[in-house]
C-alpha cells in the first residue's frame, strides 16, 4: 500500500502540469511500474491530445521498456476513459498492453465513463483498485468535479481593494491598486480558467481586454453581463480576438454591428445568451447555467462590486482571492466582505493576498 501511494502521488504531480491546458477534460497523470521501477510516465498535456495513459505507454516504449508492460501496474489519478471522444478509449489500451493491475485514484463523474472504464478493465482480467488519495485528486480536479456534481462552473471571485476598503475612486473610475507582480499573478490565473466574467459597468468604464498578456497561456472566454444590451461595439470585448459570451435580457445592439466574420466563424465567435426575466431562477443561477450549457467548467469573476456581491449573496462561489493594498485612497465603491474559510495568505511585494474557500468545500 505504501508503494501504491508513492506512485499515485507521483501521478498527481504529473497531472497538475495540465492546469489551464486540458479543460474541459480533467487533469490526469499516469505512472507505469514494473518490479518497483518506473518504466514510463505521462500526463494529459493538451485538450484533444493524447491522454495520460497513452503518453505513459509511449514513454515506456521510448525508454525501451515495451516488453515490461505485460505484468506492469498502472497508477492513474482518474478512471481510464472507455469511450471514443477525440482519442480512443484508454481502458482498451491498457487491456491491449496486457497490464496486470491498475490503481485508480478516483472514478470519473462524466456519465460517458462513470464506472465503465473500471468494468472494461476487470472484464479483461486486470486487477483494479480504486479510491486512493481521493481528497488530493478532488482538490486537483475541483473544477471538473464541481461541473459534473453541481451542474455549474467552478467560481473564483477576485478583487483588489485599497487599505481602506475601496474598489474604485471617488468618481467611480478605476484605481491603480495592486502592484506589478500581483498583475502577473492575475494573468497567470486567467490562463488557468475557462472564462472570465465582468458586469456592464466594468466593461464600459474600464474597457478591459480580459486576456492573458503577462503570462504564457491561453485566453479565457470573455463573459459579460449586459442586462439591457447597452454596451457599445467599440469595446475591447467585441474585438474578436478571443471568444466572448454576452448575457442579457435584451440582445446587445453591439452584436449587430460587429463584423459578421467574428459572429459566425471560429475560433473567436461572439455569442449571445438570453436571460429570462420573471422566472423563478435567480439571475446568477441563469448566468452560470448559460456557461454550463457551453461546457465552461470554471470562471474567474473580476467584478465589479455589484457582480461580486451578487455571487456572494447567492452563495454561488467556491474561492475568493483578495488583494489588499497598503495605500489608503478613499473612493466611492466599497469592496465586498470576504466569506468562507481563510485558507492561506501571502505577501506579494506590498500587496497582501488572502485566499478563502467556501465553508464546507
């Protein structure tokens, strides 16, 4: 058992390399072991690319260890897939290579897998053990498990506030609050999530690009809550440089003025999701459902105050990342009060970052 934990921990380390690269797939790592020696290892590196098991088998072959696969043990952080998606089933590959045993961290909540991978392995005579390091695996893939378990994206609320607790200046205009390194960290976080969300006021006043400029990584889908369809087409949100989803009760006139090539083509379409007034569903519930329908598994909410407080009041959030400056500037818009459990804090130059998780999560 101790050696099982050792190799599965290594597989979890490998899986983490996929953060920001593999969604909507989960992060998965795989380690192949023969006679207490690692003969191959791999992780899911990019969405649409080979899965962890395939990478590990290729690694074993590249090391000249193909003859050792028969009778080896595979340590996989998540149940091997059993269906054809963008790649063939990984369970079939393990059967083909005649592995003797497979140790799995967790079952896959995706209905397309959900026990079928394990059943396929056992039907082929492979010994399967499940349920090791489940807490660590759930933490690593918390976005994936939230998406399938709660039918919504994983929600991270992020804001920066002055030492006296303000988000914006006296005139409502943006304040320079966080430092240089904090800005780099925020761009890294953007690259790790599927989407980034702002409200109408932030979109109009700040005219943000909501992209990844100070870190190497993919741009998130931009989501803007434009209730009355009032945002002008001149905003960066409508520049077609990355996908944008507009949510509102009235279709934005901006969508009619943006060049058609952005509306109808990939990879950077601009889409519209209608919110229904007068329904029993809360607005934030509808916002998250619109993202769920589009397979968006995580969202970084960057404001403003109205949007942040709406998520907090509804209790539909999972993490808070709050930056506090050392400078008192006064202002017109108060920062939200953090909730949940304080999990960690760190000093980044002069900024204090505090990290919270929803209680019970």
